[in-house]
């Protein structure tokens, strides 16, 4: 049974990480969840650095939300301000995770969420690198299919396993990158079997 995972904005605003997370969800390796507030944070974070990306990013987010119509969590605002997060800006994230009854909260921010709160609701706080590696080990078929489609989706410029592994290491997912490199041959074999009609665009 697929786990339900809330994706924090600090994962979604990283272009390549958002890509593999989306592909893995497309292959049902897990069930993604987010809130409108998390998506707004994602857009604002990217636009602050790259203002010209705003129109393209809004289209990408719309496509992503359309692909996963059950992913948005609502009705959590009553919990905001009651959860004891070190950073008040994190309250809405934990509140959404609680109301959404997720299994995991995927975030780079492991220090500001109070363990006595999220653990009480059965939520596991997990770094994206650990989350990705867990999927690789639990569901190798989905990992291979998703990774092959993910890499094949980059056309201009085209990318390969080695280049994407390097990028994933740079953004803090080194163990997942190492796993990709170890499975390089299997991923390339899967990519070779993909026809142009078998490349959905999440």
C-alpha cells in the first residue's frame, strides 16, 4: 500500500527534485499531498530568484495539480498557531500534514517541527534524500520506470543519469544520487525501451 506524503515547499521549489517526486507519484510509488499555501510558497520562492519564470512556473504547477486532483489538503487553518513550531511560518505545513492524515512529511527542515507533536499524530518527518532512497528500496519497479521517464523528459538540453545524479547531490540528495549511479545500466535499458508515445508529461 502506497504511503501518503506531504511535500513541503522546500522540496517543490527545487526544479529537478520536483520532477522526480512528480514522476514517482505518477507511477504510484506514493500518494502526494500539499496545500494551496505550500504551492504559493513554492512559486514565491522561485519567482524571488527568477522573476521571468513566473508564467512558466504557474503552468507547471497547474499541470501538476491537475494530474493529482486529490492531493490538495484543506481545512487545516484552525490548527495554525497551536502546534509549537520553532518557526511560526512552519505551522501551516504541520497543520496540513495532521489534517491530511499523512504518513510522512517530506522536508529539508528537520529541526523546527516539534517531534512530540508530529509523532503524536503518527507522522514521520523525513528528509527528501531518505524519502527517495526508501522508495528505491521498497519499489524498484516504480523507481526504474519513474527515473527513466524523468530523465527522458529533458530534451533541451538532454540529460543522462550521471548529470542528474550530480545535480541531485548538489541539492542535498546524495544517497539517492549514488543509488541512481549504481542502477545506471538498468535505467538506461529502461530508457531505451521508451517510445515517444510513452512519455507522459507530469
